[in-house]
């Protein structure tokens, strides 16, 4: 079973400001600080933030624990970043593929849309686990990050 979910968040920030965070390792540093109930820790295992970078992402509770993700796309011109879970987490629940894509989309009026998409594939024995897929955390991250950027700009 395959599927995808998306969430869009609109902000009045310029796309370049949003991409400075989303397109770099800063996102992984900020989320545990701003939303400790979503992620406890994000550690850089290898890479520099570009394609091939591997992160260890740890949740604040024992279950589901942690997982490793690998950046499979970082497009600094189109402002698109993709990361695929390569070990642990949802893969232990029967998912064969779990990819998160962030697209920072500049609008003609100067506003920006943060589109967060999850694409997944789950094996036939675990199709009920597809109900675990949610963009709720990604929506919270978009809101918290834009608030953080605005606060930094006002300093």
C-alpha cells in the first residue's frame, strides 16, 4: 500500500529566509529546542547538510525511539529537500519507504508556502499502520520555525 499526505503553511516571510533554515542543518538543531515534545535530539552522523547527509533523529519517548534519515535531495535553487528513513522508526512497523519532502514556494505577492509532504509504502501485512502517518508534527514545525525566524529578524 502506497500513499502520501501534504500540509501547506503560508507565511509572510520571504522564501530565502525560510530556506536558510529548512535547506540547512539548522532545522535539525532548532526543532528539539522549539518543539521538545516532537523531537528530543537530532544528531549529525555524516555529511554536511547536502545529499547523502545522515541524521539520527530521537523522539522524546521510548516508543518509537529513534531512526536514521538520509537526505536524498537538496535543491538550493528550487528550495526542495527530501529525506528518507533508512533505519529504525517506521521501518520497524512494516513501512518499506518513508520520505519527507519540504518545498519552500515563493508566491508572487512575496509570501511563502511551506509544503511538507510524506510519501510512504507499507507492506501488505501492516497496512493498518498507514493510519500512523500524519503531517501534524510537520505543521507544528512550520509554524514554530516561521515564528522563530520572525523573532530573530526583529532583534
